[in-house]
């Protein structure tokens, strides 16, 4: 399985379909699993979910910057 290609397909579906996007926001693991249509181990699913989130920038920028401040200790 080409993970990068699967991430791109999922991102495309999220950007084209508000229902899928809402489902992803509510339960990203289930949504990704449903979109892939195959069973994968939890680590792989979680990596795909993280990649999709990063790609579509669903995370709040403020939270990301706050997290970086905590990591950097500033």
C-alpha cells in the first residue's frame, strides 16, 4: 500500500465532501478506516490520520504554536 497516495486520496475526499470532513473531525480513525476499506494496525491508521490532519491543516494554529512554546521552553 502506498501510504502517501492513500493520504492524498483521503485529503481530496475531505476537501470535496463536507459530510466526510465533518465525520473526520468527529472520529478521524473511523473515517479513515472506512475510506480505506481495509483493516490496518492501529499504528498505521494513527500515522495516516496524523498525516491527513497535517495536510488539511485541521489543527488549530494557536494550539500548535502553544505546543511549540512548551517544547522550546520559551
